[in-house]
C-alpha cells in the first residue's frame, strides 16, 4: 500500500517574515544576515536577491558585491521563532502525523486521508497564505526523499506532486547533488565517471556503486530509484543529545583524543542549535579496550548550545579520568537538561550573535554538504562520519 507523504518548506523564511513586518520590502532584493563589516553571512535571501546569485551561507560582503544596493537586515530570531511555532502548530493540527525537521520544514504523513495528496497540500498552502501571510512550497510523493526534492524543485510557492511509481522518472533529470547523501566528494567522484544526473546514477549497476562507495553505494542506488522507506516520526522533545565515536583502532594519543572530543562537541552543538535548544549538563562517555564504560557529568552555570563551552566542559571531565598512555575504545559527548527555546535567552544575546556567526557558517556548510565537509586540520583517523552525520548521534 503506497503512502502519501507531504513535505513543506517556507519560502525565504526569515525574509518572508521581514516582509510581513514591512510590506515595502516585497519584491526587493534583500537578505537577513550578519553585517559585512563584521564578516557576517547571509541567513536568508529574498527571491529578488537570488536572481543576482545571492544565497544563504554566503558571506554578506560577497552578496553585496553580487548585488549592489542589496539591503541587509539584522536577524530577529525570536520573531522568526514565533512565526514558525504558529505555522507548525497549525500544520500539526491539520495532519495526523507530523515531523518537524527544522524551523521552517516538516513532513506530514496523510496516508489515511481519503483526499488526494495534492488537494490536501493545496488547501494547506492556501490556508497558510491566508492565516499567516507566509508563502510555502509543497512536495507530494510516496516517500520522504522524493517529497522533499519535489518541494525544492517547485520553489517558490510551488506544489509538485509525484505519482506513485513515477519517482524514478521524476528524479532522473535532476542533478545528482540534489540527492540526499551526495556531498561534494561523492559528487565529484561520480562526475569523473560521467554521472551528473540522478538518472545517470540510477543506471549504474549497484555492484559498481558498492565497489566505489562501500555500503553507502547501496543506499545511493536505492535513493537514485526514488525509494525511501523511512517513516514520518512524530518528534517528541528530546531530553538529551549526544554523539559518540568508536575508534577503528584503540587510541591513546592525547591530542587526537582531544580533537575527537572537540569534533563530538561540535556535532552535539550543531544539533542543539538546529533544534533551537540549549542544555545545562555536559556528559562524557569513555570506553576502555576491555569494554568497561564510564560516564562523568558536570553542570554548567547556564544552558549552552556553543561548541566551545561544551568542549571545555567535556575536556575538563576527560582530563580527570584519563591517564597518559591509556588506550580508549570509544568517546562520547552528551548534553542534557535541555531548555525550550522560549527560556533560552542566551541564544539571542550579544555573545551568541558574535560567536554564532562562525558556528552558523559551519552548520550551513554541513547542512548543505554533509558532516564531512568541514573538518579541523590534522590527519585524525576517525571512523567516517556518514553523509547523514547522525550515525553515532542520538537523542533521548
Ligand atoms: N537559515 C540560516 N542559514 C542557512 C540556511 C537557513 O540561517 N544557511 C535560516 C534562514 C532561513 C531558514 O533558516 O530563512 C530556513 O532555511 P531554508 O533553507 O528553508 O531557506 P529559506 O527558507 O530562507 O529559503 P527557501 O525558499 O529556499 O526555503
Ligand atoms: Mg525555507
């Protein structure tokens, strides 16, 4: 029995909210982002600005070079959060199963609805226009993968419905980079073999892909055919977020262990920021080669979502239990005691805005290109972080 999955994403979300507050902005080339003078980056670009090549995650200075006279508005995160909450609340009450992916994105499973998916999406789109004045784009398909790509293809204010069994045909002409799991590295390796579109990829024998990319190759082959079995999962508020890594070979080099802690802290920090929560308790997990495992935790003065603060706390804990030369099999970093966004004033204070720019730039790159895209220097031999970047991550 085929499922009906809808995917929704608000168009130029931060910019659209700014247009609501100041309708004179409508149709203008502008961005919401940090100032060029302080090396800010673009968070959201209006569609008029995109005509000049301006994109999110781009340094504002570069955006200004591409589009002279570009208006740059400072972000008002709490305002965007409020609008996001209202729209998401409405979506939640409109479908039996809703999974919110980010501040402006959600999957809906409406398989039990008698009406065609396109009709449901069209009516929700119109209602969100009317109630909230915010434009949305919708993808309708038999699974998450294809629904999300359909949204992307239809933007702005689009609605694309892919019929069941039409998934592979729909995906075929699209660039292979649009496929989840195809980062720049995979993309260039595929390009070397003349694979540019998802259709090209679908034609490659699975055995060849496995030869090239290992187990990931099999996932690629499945996705290229437009198959995806992942269910829509109603999210519940996580109580903690963590990331851990089992080393390919047990490790005793202090420098490498510290760098791993940093990398894990960055992963947890990124996920906290993405979920717009901050946590007060930082915990580390350590497993010795004989599989004995210990955890240690500490409570911070105030909740944080900052990589550096998580890392400092994790490192302090680590240095208390680790002795020079001792081999480690697994390291983990977790943050718990999470607070909801409303109480999370530190997110919006000045320090965060300043420090947040760099972190956000990194988050953006990772979001777009996979977790492997940004690595600290060094030849750390880590187990490969998957393109999803969540294999060792968990929320509970
Ligand atoms: N965002 C950000 N930095 C990024 C990407 C996004 O701060 N690199 C913020 C601002 C966006 C919001 O998240 O408005 C939603 O992200 P999207 O990727 O959905 O981008 P937009 O909604 O701005 O545009 P689109 O119409 O492409 O969805
Ligand atoms: Mg959006």
